[in-house]
C-alpha cells in the first residue's frame, strides 16, 4: 500500500484496529496514548506527533517502509 497522505495512514490504522476487534479506547490504552489522540489519529489530524503515530503503528503490528520513487516497483506493478 502506498502512503501518500495523512488520510491513508488514518485509514490503515482504523482498518487494522477493526480487524483486531479493538475499540478506540482499548487501542489507545494499549498504545499508551489518550483516547483523544487516537481518535484524532483515525480522523486524519495533520498536526499529530510523528513519534506517537509511529508508536501506535508499531503497537498495531503495522510496519512502515520507505523507498525512493524511482525504486517503487509496487507503484509500477499497479499500472
């Protein structure tokens, strides 16, 4: 999956939480963040702390990989 916006991260996190059968409250507690932060994360707030976002992704079992666009074969395979 290509991450091109805050919204795509938010969607990914929400989909993963739902797949795990967790509530926002349970997930916030698991990630050691406040419920408000987690809600804002799932709603695509642009000004969240990147460290906390990455921590939540880690706790949900989501790996984030970066590649240079000229090396992005996933994008080329989607065409």
